[in-house]
């Protein structure tokens, strides 16, 4: 199993996400949904309790929606706390 960055060349250090590769050759299941009349592609993850979007998608789909503080603590698959 290996974790590799999936942010791309133009990603800043703040918005890098990681994929966990388990050796499986199955491609991720993707679905395109309409959010605020804009198409957004999501990866289906039936084990996830929250959905996370990057800053670029937030600004594109919800340009006027202010963010508010949350007390939710996110953990990685292996239990480490996600620092953001």
C-alpha cells in the first residue's frame, strides 16, 4: 500500500490530497452530479462519513457561500488526525 499526492502540478501545499493505492487495478467509481446548476465529479466512497471538496471547487460552485467553523475532526483511514 502506498500513498501518493493527487493534487497535480498547480496545487498549492494547502490543497494536496492523497490517494491510497492497495494494488487493486480497479478504477475509482465516479459520478457527475449537478450542484448549484454546475456539474461536479465525485468519487463514490460508501465508507465515507463526510464529503470533502477542494478550494477550487468550493470557489467555483459556491462562490458566495461563507465558510463557518466546525468542531468536526477528520481522521485518515489509519486513524491519524487530518491537520488542515
